[in-house]
C-alpha cells in the first residue's frame, strides 16, 4: 500500500488537509480575535440579520468577518447616537443650567432625547 502524505491541497475548493490517523481533516484556522465588544447595537443587528438576511449572516460567519462587522457597526452607532443627542439637546436648549435648576426636568427631557436618538439609530443603521 502507498504511503499517505502528511498534507494535501485540494484545488477544487482551495482547502489544505492534514493527515490525522487514517483520515484527512481540513486545516482550518480561526481568524484572529478581535477584543472589541459587539455591544447593544451589534447584537440587535445580528438578530435582525438572523431574521431577514440569513445568507449574509452565514457568509459573514463562514468568512470569519462577523465579529469585526458587528463591532464596527456598534462603534458607528454609538458615535452617531452621541452626536444626535448633542444636536437635539442643543436645538431644544437643554443645558447644564437646567440640570442645576431642576434635575427632574433635565432627566425627563434627556430621557426623551435619548429615546428619540435610539429610534433614529435603529431606523438608520440597525434595521437596514
């Protein structure tokens, strides 16, 4: 019987295989770890992809780019949310002076602004 080589390359699918015992196992490596968090926005977008575009989700998983994609989206959404909150509070005149005069009023107004900003982010970035 012929001696089996320790590794082979399949031109049809572009994978390398390593001999383990009597079987050839694909030599697949995981992508490098990305230590960034996918956060709230990334998790929401992943759930949206699971429901509406499973082909894109599977492609991102199989190519090892899902975590990077979701972490980038999360950072973009956080930055955009902060910007929208600053813009709305400036437009509505919510200042530190209001915070010193009436904390409850400031909290009420800021909660309203944050809720509106999050809805804008969901519509612009998450559910698209």
